[in-house]
């Protein structure tokens, strides 16, 4: 009859493993490995895991500086001492930063000028200033 040997290592580090010990015999029949019970039954740590980034949203403006964003889902929440997710769930960035086109705008008409001659056929004229000059590809 042989004595039981050393305890074998638990078959799992968490989540419930099996604890066994063995004896060796070259001539005897019978049980050579005995299952003693469960070990390391504490839940395994679960690390957080992010999903893939979604595409960027449309820019909030077509010119003059807008913003757009995208996000990603948290697929797995950390548990049992697992690692938390690092980084952000959403990001934003500037877009359409080019200046907007500005169309030319006329100001108010001025007063009529005096007649160009004191007798005969003359001319009078009126002027108006440019209130806003065309810029960034706006209409002249």
C-alpha cells in the first residue's frame, strides 16, 4: 500500500478548479488520483473592453468652424477586480474651419449731385458705397 503524494496544483487560478493528489504504483491496481474538491472558487477578474469607434458625425457647420464627434460602446464592464477601461467613450474635433464666403452688399444711395451745367442739358448723379466687400469666394 502506497501513501498519497503531494497535493497537485489547483487546475484553475479562479472560477473553480479541481484539487487532486496522486499516488504511483507500478504493480497495484486501484485509484491512483483522488479528486479531493474544488479550489480557487472566487470569480475570475473581468477586464473592461471597448468596442470599435463609430464613424465621425456630420460637421455642425459647413464653414466658419464647426465640430464633429464619434463614440464607441463599452462591450464588457470590468468586474471582480478586472482592469477598468482607459480612454474616452467619445471624442470631438474641429471641422469646416475655412472662412465662410461673404457676398458684396451695397450701402444706401447718397444725395443727388448738383447739375453738371447751369444751362442746357446736364447730368446729375447719385452714388452708393460698398457696405460689405466680397470675400472668400462670395458674390461680387
